[in-house]
C-alpha cells in the first residue's frame, strides 16, 4: 500500500459573528503517483459543530452548533477540529498496477472569532466622518450601493491586554494609509482579522470575473503596508448592522458592515437574538430567514493569495 499525504486547505475561519459556515479544498500530495480513483470521508466529527465532505472532490464544509455558541461570551475566540481521510487507487510511473491509497486521517482546524471595526475608526455619515464609537442605532451612514442607510444595531466588545497576549487571533490588522490605493485609506485603519475589505482592479476582474470582491483583512497581510499590529495594548471592536449587508466608507477605504446571511444567526447569543427580534419583527431569527445576500463576491484565503502573486 502507498501512503499519500493530504495537503491543501486544512484550516478555516468561522467568525463569532456571521458567516458561521466555512469550506475548504484538500488535495493529495501524490508525488510520482497519479490518482485513478479517490473517495473522501469524514473520519471524525468536530466537537462543536458538524462537518460534511464531497466524496468525489474532497471539498469540506463546517457548520457551527448553535447550542455551543449560546454559551460563548461575545468576542470570545474558540477552536474546533475534525478529521478527513481518503481512499482509492493510484498508478506509479511506468507501472500499470493500481496501488491502494490509504493516508492517515488529517485534522482540519477551525478558528472562530468576531468581525468588527476598532474604536476610533471614522465612518462616513450624513454629517461627515464620525468616530464609530459615537454612533448609535438610527444614525445614517453612507453606503456604496444604497446611499444613506440607518444603523439598526451596534455593539462593542473591549479586548484587554491579557487577552491580546493569550489570544493573538484577536489582535487587529493595521491597514496603513494609502496601502489600498491613492489615499485609500486616508488614515491607518484598524479592523479585526476577519473583517472583510473591498478590493478591486483588473486582476480581480481577470481572476474572478467581478470588478470588486471582499477579502478578510488577515488574508491581506503581507501586502505592502498591511499586517497584524502587535503594538496595540487594548482594542475595542464595534459591530455595525444595517438592513442588509453593505459596503461602508471607513477612513476612506471600503469595508463591509456586519453580514447576517442564511444560517448566520446561529452564531448569536440568546440575548442578541431577542434584541434583533425586537428590531426586525418581520424577520424570524431562526437562522433560516436571512438578511439578504453578500454585498460582493467573498474571496477565500487561496483566492486572496492569488491576487497577491506577481
């Protein structure tokens, strides 16, 4: 028998706020062996969610257990994992006899965290740019697609120094002034690692057939002027929800509002669900009634990496 390592996308990010479903595409590191058949399976389910896999392609999907999320504190970062395996046949070089492929199961690790702007971020509003922490429900903010829209829900969470030290995934990404284009952003922008930023240009169009796309800030790290800020001692993150997923103007850059798509409501606490139910009485907070589609195409990590390649 031949043991063939499983490589590819073996990690995932699920935000403490939506979306709470992640997918990935593993591959077989065949070396000199060419696969003839392959069947993928879940070898062990995660502890705090469910995992499924396409038996033919190996693409996996992870979904958070809503009961588990009910017991989490807002802004808390947790990890979950499951195991995948593959079996099948392969051929080696000039040999025509099939070899059985039985690599050991490999672990897929899922990281869960919140999505938000850092306090101090200037958001474009009907009164001009205002610090996000001064905004409240009812304030009108500028959106790229639908003009001025009212904030329907806003919430903050403060991360103290000891948590930033113990949980590096909570550290903010600093997007330096001008790193996304001329005067974009106009000042340094701090966001959580999973907050999606709008990118655009000919390469986006060429690779993905869309003029613009959203990329998690952590996947922009490595671009000139963008990286994890390890100097911040304390950070306060704020979550802004509108009637739909929108593109906001933050420090002159374009970034997403909180996205509550299908099944995303599973990730909220009971208290938050009750509050949302009172704000949106015509939208049952069951997790099956969404708040609309994503404002733009959302790129995964390997797709974001393709944008960075020369």
